[in-house]
C-alpha cells in the first residue's frame, strides 16, 4: 500500500524476463476407494475485488504471481473433535458429532492417527494426523511444500498450528499427511467439508519457472516405486539419507498424464 503522492512515487521496477521454463507435476490418488469425496487440487484464486483501479492490490503482479503458485486442497469431511482429560490426567479425544455426523465414527477413527506423546514437539501439545490419498510426482527436480491455508480468511481460527513439510517428489512420491499440533486444549477442532484445508506449492532449481499441474496415472512403475519408499520411517530415523539410493533405483519416467476420453 502506497502512502506517498503520485509526484514522489518511484518508477516501478521492470518485470523479470520470462524464461519459458516450466515444471510438470502430476497428482493422483494412491487409492481409488472412496476417492470421490476428495477434490482435485485447485489454484488459489482470490475473489476479484470490486475496485477496478489499475493500481489496486487486485492488479498487483507480485500478488497475482504469489497466489497462482499455491494450490488448495479442500477438506473432504466434517470433523468436530474435543480434547479432555480422564480422572487420572490422561488426554482423551471425543468425536463431538458422534452418530449425528455425516461420517461414521468407525470410519473417522480409521482416518485419524494419534501420535504417541513421546513423539510430540511439546509435552502439552498433542499431535494428530489425518491420512490423505494425495500423491504428487514429477520427473523434474521439484520439491513440494505443504502449508496451512493462510491466504483464506477464517472466522474461527483453529486451536493450534498445522505442521508443514517439504520433500522432493521426483524421488520421494509419498502420500500427504495432514498433521495438526493442538495448542489450546480448551477449544475444539472444527473442520468443514469443502473449506480450504491446506495448500501445496512446488519449487525447482529455477524460481522463475511456472508449474503445470496435471492429473497422473498410477502406472505399474509408479506403484512399485512408491511401494519401495512406503513406511521406511519405521526402520530408519532420517529418511532424507535414503534419497540417494532412491534416485539410483528410480525409473526414468514416473509421471504419465492421465488420458481423458
């Protein structure tokens, strides 16, 4: 926002020359069972403002460039969770919706992962996870970044923070987990179907390159390779140390765009 007059306004810097470089990233569901409840990743597009002034924020190239590099994943179900303590002081999580909810309690329990307390970052901040079927892959040297939906306004902030992550999807195409660190135990965690759940953003060696997101096929090569890196955290502490081996064993091509009839 500018607070100085037009007379003192400095000249805008010239835009960086376009390189024409782009990275192709594929997205798919690792499991197709029930996948119709999960939406395709969508580019973050803020609603156009009624202000048509060319100098308004709605037309700022830096803002537009930032927004278009983020893709939003929508929440697939309604969730209302509450934390309490048992008489002996242990934490207890309750599904507030229970049988009244759209999700059967047994199904919700199969999606939720309560991390053991010794694996929390803080002894008073429980961490829960929800497994998603989303798998991203690329044949380019691309990293995926996972963020909370900070570009969307929420009237009811979540009672904690989303744990973010970053890893290379050309050698480590694994499913995404949504991890949440619960800070305010007196407040419920409420998620609603269709609301922005989290963002993903992709980066490669060339920061000026654009990203082309396409729906991908689960080929036999991708299925076999993804299986080779699944659950390796159960055996080693630092999975990043396995990237070199994974790259050596990687098929030449993992990303095959899905054909549409």
